[in-house]
C-alpha cells in the first residue's frame, strides 16, 4: 500500500491512499492541530464527498482504536518537544525474566524513574497498563524517560 | 462638541456599522470586503454621509491596515513553500500571470491611461484573494480535494510574484526617470532576493531574535519590526506595504503561525478600516460610469482564471470536475487588488482607476464565493456523467 503525502501550503499536510476495495481515503493535518478524515467520491475521485472534522482529542481517540503507530508518533512528538525525554520500544524476549509475570514485579519506576506508558501486543495497544498487567513474550513495551533511565529499563526487562 | 468626542463618535459609528455589515456578510455567506467598500463609498467623498473630523485618523488607520494585511499575507507561507512552488509549479504560475495580468493591462491601455496604470491594473486583475479562496475551500469542504494543492501552489506563486511586482510597481508609480527608475527597481529586486535568501538560510536567527514565549512581547516585536521596515521601505520609495510583506516572508515556522494568530484581530480591525478608506477616496458618482466596464473586466478575468485553474489542474492529473473546481476557486479577488489600486491612486494615477478597481473587486469578491457554491451541483453532474 502506498500512502501519498502532499503539502498544502498555508494549511498543512495531506496523506491519502486507496484501499484494496478501491476506496480513496485521506487525512488532512491542519497546522492548527485540526484533523480532517476525508472519504473520496467514487464518481469523482478528486472530490472529498465526506469530511469528518476531528479535534486533537478525537483524532487521538480514533487513532488509538485503529492501532498502535499513532501512539508511537505521539510519543515521538512529545520527545521532540521536551528535550532530554526519550521514548523507546522494548520487546519482551522469550527468555526475559518478566515474560508471564505482572508488570509490578519489575518495579521499573521505582528503580529507574522511567515510566511504562503502553504495551503493544499483536497490533493492540494497552495504554497506561497497571501494576498487575501481565507481560507476555512478544509484547513491545513503550517506555518514556531520560536517556539513562530508559537504558536501565532495557537491562531490567532483558536480565531482571 | 469637543474634537475628540466627535472623532470617537464618528469612528465608533463606522466600526459598529462595519460590524453589522460583517454579520450580514456572514449570513449571506459572502466575504465582507465588498460590503466594507460600499460603506466607504457611502461615507466618503461625494457619499451620502461624508465624515469630516475622523478622515485623517481613518487614513492613518488605513495605512496601518495595509501594513498589517501585507505582513500577515507574507506570514501565510514560509520561505520553503515559496521556493518549492517556484520550482514545481513555475509553468502554471507563469500561465496564471500572463492570462490574468493581460485583461487589466489591456483595458488600461485601451482607455489611454498610460503604461504605469496598465502595470497597476495588471496587478488588480492578476492576484487571486488567498483569504477569500481559502475560505471558499474550507466552507465548501474542498480542502481535502485532490485539486486543492494545485490551487494553493498557484496562490503561493502569486504571493512570490507580488514580492517582485509590488516594488517594481511602486518605483514606477514614483515616476522616476528611466535610469533612476531602473536603479530603484534593481535595488528593490535585490532586496527581495536578499530577504528570501536570509529567510531560507538564516531564518532561525531572525526567529531567535523575534521569538518570545510571552505573546505580548512577540506581538510588540513583530509589529514593531514590520513598521520599522515599512517606514524604511517608504523612505526608499519602495512603499511601506512591500517592507511589511517582506518581513512577513522572512518570518516562518512556528513563530509565523503564532504571530499570525496574534495579529489576526489587529489586522481584521485595521484592514476593515483600510477597505472603508479606499471607498472613502472613491467618488460613488464615478462608479456608475465604469460599472459596465468593470463587469466586462470581471467576466473576462473570471474566464481567464477558470482557464488557468483548469490548465494547472490538468497538468497535475486531475479529472474534468476537479479542473473546473480549481478554476472556480481562483476567481475571488480581494485585499491584494485593493492594496494595489490604493497604491496607484495614492501616487496620483488616473482618477477612474480607483473607481474601476473598486467596482471590479466588489463584483468578484462577492460573486467568486457564490459562483463556487452555485456551480458545485453542476460539477457533480459532470462527474456523474463522465
């Protein structure tokens, strides 16, 4: 699938692509933060026949329902905004001491100061997991913190 | 009555009247600019209710309005977008320039107004109102359309052309001799290039100087800088408007967005005053004799804009219906055209030029958005049949 990206001078950016069933879909990202979800007309493929206007919160909600990438993108943005803050994605390997154990056991925040903000499992996102969330091998843990503390989390998840 | 009291009464009444007209425009769904112009015609020279006391004050307000209008127009696009449009869409941009500058220039020459007025009228018919067009695109839900980037990049190209055109026009209006005129035009063009290069290469230094987390400080710095450069440009005979425009172009990125949001209310206030003042200066008695001519000019330049949009959209691989939409979106004329006519009138061009430009913009600022709305169902019909 190929996503086309087009600059809209003075407005923002548009991404669009055609689904396998032949429907063209796009998202217009306004500089103001507004997002438009756009469905194109089948008779007139250049025309947006449906435009759904989304504010920040609504766009986030839709993205969370649709999948993980949006969360990572948001974290990257956060990371850009706050100097010194990084977000990393750490896989839980099959031989990790915490595979099959609740997140609370790792005591990540107490030991490193970094926070686990989400876990991605098979395309699903578990945002803000609690201490009794049980890790599985193959999970991807999204951690936010300083450069050093996130590296420590990687060590903990790999070796205990 | 005390002078200040009269001034406040008159100015207050004008602003309040504009507010009511704006509300009316909103209800009908057109741009308020034509209504502001009509208000100016009614209150100015030869109008039904000439204002005596506040005219001086309003004239200064109008000057501020031009500076703020051009500053925010310059802020609209950043230097990168300007350069990209220059490289990517030069051909469509040049077609736009040639097709749409021609009607104005030809009519001025036919009327025997001379070459300088022809250059001014060329500008009046050339520039599409980016403000009104953006509103049309957003109101009709055309922003997501695939022809929209083509429309926008033409607007960017026009903006860039204006950066070169305005200094050339103002030097010509100053009526200098051929040699000193050529020198001033050279200086003006060199300044424009330097500003663009500086904005591209050293934009962050300007931003570092201007930017502030406090919106009050940012506002004062941006307006201060714009007025300072505008004054300097005026002193160099390049017109204050051009100086402010270049400041707008030099500022880009997030800073430009913040500044745009901060300046918007200030610009709306003084730009409205500017449109009224332009109406003031125009004698309503002069409008009627040129009304037919203005309508003809509007019709011709509507056709040339539609052709421009269709050509540009076809080059971008857009279908028939999209081509028609691109053309129609480009029809509205507005603030830039009045600014150009204002410069020409201020410099003593043919007295009918102001009246013709006012009538012309009245027609296209009002009719452009309506045309888009009316034609929409028709275009859908074309698409269905195709």
